[in-house]
C-alpha cells in the first residue's frame, strides 16, 4: 500500500460533504422503510477521514452523537486531532490505522459508516476488506455510504488520466507532477489536430481541473489506481457481502429530470430497481456515484410512500418570482430557488406550502405543521378547498415528487437548532471560523453548506468576530475594497456597499451563520 502514504507528502485540503451527514443517511433510510438511529444521538465511523474536516463539522453540530475517523496518513490524523482540541470537541476520535487491521473487537458497531473518495483509489484487497467491514460493523438498521468512480462516464476521464500519468511518469515531486500535468493537458486541448470527441474531452477535463486543488488532481487523477464500476457490478459486490442497495445519497440523482420522454418510458418499463439504476447511468453518462446501502435481510419499501412525509421536516428556498403568489386555483405561479432554478405550480395548497417554506428558509418545517399552516393561508385568502384530506394527500405526493426529482425541496429528520437573529455585533460561529482558514465552504449552525466565493465576502466573514457593529463593519470593508488589488468594479461596489452589507448580514443570520 505504498501509494497510500502519498497523502503524507501532499495532504488533502479541508472538505466536508453534507451528503454523508447522519441526517441525510437517516432520511433516505426512513423513506425506504428502515428505522435507523436518530442522527442526534447516533454513532458514526468514517473510513479514510482525511484531516477530519468532515467529521469535525458533524461532531460540532451534533454534540450528543459520537464519531470515529480512521486514516492511514499520519499528517491527516495529526491535523484532525489538533482541530478537535482547538474546537473543544469531546465526541470525536481519530485513529491512524490501516483498514486491513480494523476489527469489530477494536471498534464495536456503528449506526452509520461512510467512505468518501476511498473505494476506487485503493487496491482490490483493500476494497474487499472495506466491504467486509461494513457488514461486520454496521448495526442491524445501520446505513453505509461509499462513493466511487462509475461507468460509463469514467471512460472519458480514464483517457485523460492515463495521458497525464504518461506525461509525468518520471517526476517524483507531487506539486511538480500536478503543475506539469495540467499545463500539458491545456496545451494538448488547444493544439490537438482532432476536432471531434478527443478535443471535446480534453477541453472538458481542462475546465474541470481548473476548479481543483493540487491534492485532488494528484490523488484522484494521477493515482495509479482508479477503479470504476458499472452500477450493476457494484451492486453485486454489495450482495456478495450480505448488503443491498438502498438509494443514492442525493435522492434526485435517482430521478429522471432532464431526460427525454422516450428515455423515461424506457426506464419506466424496467421493473427491477437495480436494472433501472444501471440504465439511468447509461442515459446520464454517470461519472461518479454516492451509494447508500444496508443489510440484505432488511425488507425495503419501493417506491417511498407519501404518508411517510408526516415523519419529516421539510425545507425549501423557493420563493415567488414576483414577490407575492396568487394562491387561487389554476393560476400558475413561478417560484425561484436561492440558486435561481425555477418551477411552476398551479395547485393552491402546494403554492401556499412553498410560500410558507420560503418564508421560513433556512429552517425546516414539520410536514404536518406545513399542511396545517398552508390550509390556514388559503382560508385567510378566502379560497375554498373541497375535501381537505384529499388536498393534503395531493400535497404529500407533490412534495415527494419534488424531493425525489429535484433538489428544490429537501426532507430532514433532524436539524441543529442554530440562532437566526442578527445581533448588534455579529459573530460568525466558531466552526465556520475554523473552516474559513483552509476552505471556501463553511457549515452554518442549521447544518447547511455555504460557499464564500469572493474576496469581499470572505473578508467580511473574517471581520465578524463579535467586536464590530454594523457601521464599523461598513467602514472596515470599505477600506478593504479601496486597498484591494485586482478587484473589479470597485466604484460600483463602494456605491452599493451599505445595501449589500445589510442584505448580507440579514441573509447570513437567516442561514444560521452567527453565534447567539
């Protein structure tokens, strides 16, 4: 396993993956008929935990749960332990260990076990042991998560990866290899004589790597091991180890949105859910999967039943495009998400529900409360509803369709109770301040993933340490803009700065970024 120690030479940057959080795993498991452990008090294991940033975020938000991270790289575990001490976390433990040496006797059992970015990049014997560990260490109603390279999309990447490994085969220094690899890939994309598929793939890979950290390229694309699987092959591996496919971590990845009617008809005719997932990958050209699974003896319910929604919290950032929605029957209203994705609705109760969810964003609302409040909104508008119970059932079906075919509406079983009020001297939460040192993303106290993608916003986040009022922040951020080099549109930024600051502070408070 000599390749594994390359992580000591070039460690991974800080990252966290909300799709691996216990609430996401528990939500999907419950939808398909399981009774998983409650996220707030569960026990979690992460294989290949890196520098611990993923578990650190979870442990901070769920102080009554317990977490264990395992990684072979000493530098990763040293960083993880130091972070846990810095943040005062007592509910997370990190061990430097080879997964080949792990056993139930040493670790006990877990409610949730995850392995992100590990499976495809280790030798076959290690992959076999990883699957054995899931069977040995998962509790009876436990949920496992493995991400891996997937065919058919991985074929494109394998071509460019083999080219980059060939070009850098005589280089030893990790950073030198990455720099040379990306430079040559760009040169090749611009100067190949091929004007068809080959050029298109090279350009696509060049663009993809422009957003990557050097460690991502070195460990993922320059690695000698990068084993991809057709989904049916991975499903068979699960079955051989007494496990079964549950769902994808992101439910909408199992949906048919964006496919043609002919493709949807083809998929609808497939009765076996494994075959359906396999052919869905073929239609989408899937490159990467994030698969959840459980013990084979568990009886799952497919598809999810709308009545189960009464057990969940619901959240959505959707809001009416025109600010106020007409809730009357047959009136089509357009709703926009925080990422400017739109959808149209004409069903009165569904419009009221989306209106209420948008007003509460980023807090999640229990579905029974959502249905009751939406009915009251229609009554206030003097909109009569025939057979309220039937209308609530329609709302359940619409909500479930949105959850399983888009990321516009999400379900949760648990949400951390972070403050959403704006204090006179705002203070970014301690976890987010730690994350900002090494990453572009932060975790809010409501459990949301938020990207800070510009210099001005990043500087504002640094300034919000609980010592400055709104006016002091305005003064400091103005000084920063005036003195910053390479910042475009300074004049317009300064002109609109007071409004921008107020909007930013209110939005950050709403998302749960600040401490009480």
